[in-house]
């Protein structure tokens, strides 16, 4: 097989702290001088293959390619079902001969890993059940811009999901602090926690589970939440809504924080479930800056992988 050496972005787990810093420097440079990068991906094409819906990830990658002189094609759930019409490894090899890079959004993380192991062009994880690396790089950019402390402390209140897994790797690698409070059985994956705790020993990161949302926010410069019902879990909605009672980010909970923390949410949000309207629309909410930063951080990812 004509397999060139190439990089992927499948998980924050695969990045070194140096890679993360390089991506942040690039994000800041591209955000402040977009014209300087307007032809940097000229002639390059990006494919997006999504098994689940998307607003931010899909559009920000498409616009990023356009603003850097390249092009993008989107194949949604109706256009292509990975590994159905032919073997996944054949699709990966064929599509690598057309596109310079691919963004995949899949139900199973393993689908992206398998695809990437046969693709001869860079593969980017645009969200799987396991992780959402592009999201948390944009989150880090937002935190660096707005939360002016050397080692920020983040409280996660809610589901132990894909976004939390990625934040755990990110915060562990950077030596920051992450306190998480998730109800009952909705803790982050045990293997992720095991690995992250090993990383934290070396970097002196603080990775702690908090018994209650109140205990988690007590340390926080930033409070982060996400939907309680992720894509693909719709059948669990009624059950999860009951189990997550008391885990809403609202003014009462935030009164436990030492000073008013900034608020992050990857969006889409369900106002009135995981976050109150007042907090989402409040002056400390960074959720729309965070959404904008998807564009700048993804330009950096594309430049890093495709250039
Ligand atoms: N935050 C995020 O990934 O949003 P989309 O699902 O709209 O892409
Ligand atoms: N945890 C959510 C994030 C959406 C951006 C999901 O997987 O649906």
C-alpha cells in the first residue's frame, strides 16, 4: 500500500503538550492575521463524512477551508453510510486519493480509528462517542484569551461524556486543574481516568472527582457543561433527565464559586436542562466566543495537518 507518513487528529491523547502549544500559537496567529493565511491551503480539498448532525463542526470546517483558499465537500448521514456499500478500509483508501484530508463524525470511535489506519491522508475526529478534540482546542483558545490565570481550574458539571474525556486529557497534559461532578454511573470512562491520572502525576495537574456540583465549582475559574443526552442516546432521554436533577448550572450553584466563574458550553444547549437561561445569557458566558473559536482553532488544525 502507498502509505505516506501522515499525522491525524483523533484524540487529545495523541498530542504532546508541545503539539498543543503549537496549535494554540497557530490559532492565535491565524485569528489575528487571517489575510496572511488566505491562500495557505490553495488547491487542497477536505472531505467531511458525518454520521450525526452538526452545525458548528461542519460549517466551521467548510468556512475554514474556503477562507484559506481550499475547498470542502460534506457527506451527511443521507449521502454515505461508512462501511455499508463497501468495506471501510476500501473507502478510506479510495477517498484518500481524492481528498487531502478528511473529518469524520461517527457513533463509534473505533470507526474513525479503523478508517484512519487505512487512509493515506490526515484524518480529523469531528466527534465520536469517545472524544471531541477539535472542540476542546477551541475551548483552550477561549480560556487563554479570557481567563487570565496561569493554571486555570475548570469545573465540569454534568455527563461524563466525549467532551469531558477530551478536556481531561487536555488539562492533564497542560498541568491544569479539572474538578468534575457527574451523577452516579455517568462518570468518565475508567480507562481514560486511569491514563489521565498517570499523565497528571508527571505534569502536576489536579484531576479530581467532586462529590457534588457545589464542591466542583468551589475551585473554579471556569464552569463547563454539555447536554445530558448526547447524539445517539435519545432513547435514554426521560431516564437521564431524572438522574441529572440537581446538576443544572444556574445562579444558585454558581453562588458557591469563590468569584464569578466564566461559563463554557460546547453547544447545542438545552436551556432549562443542563444550563439556566440566565447563566447562558449572562455576562460571564463565553459560549458564543467559544463557538467562534471553533473556526480559528480548526484553521490551525488544518494548516498543521494539510500544509
Ligand atoms: N459543538 C459542536 O460540535 O457542535 P455541532 O454538533 O453543531 O458540530
Ligand atoms: N456530547 C454531545 C456534544 C455535542 C457537540 C454529543 O455527543 O452529542
